[in-house]
C-alpha cells in the first residue's frame, strides 16, 4: 500500500468518527427532550463538526482512489 492510500484511510476513519459523534450528540439531544430554540442551538453547534467530518471523509476517499490508481 502506498502512503497516499494509508493517509486516505486514516482521514476517512477520522471523518467517520466525526460523523458518528454528530449522530450520537443529535440523538442525545432528542433523548433529553430538547425542543424549539434549545434544540436549534444544540444542533447549530453540530453543523460545523458535521461538515468538517464529511469533508475529511470525502478527501480521505479521494486520496484512497488516487493511491490505488497511481
């Protein structure tokens, strides 16, 4: 395996961990019974983490593809 593929796998796993974190935190907010403005504030805090995790996963998968092709 090339270093590019290994780096891609690592980034993808970090991104998936971030997405899992967002899912767990959103589920906990629902379980706590947050509604209205409280829920909105809690979920708005997760948006940046969610987008960052998705970005890392996408970049990681692109690196894996490049590592396999080249």
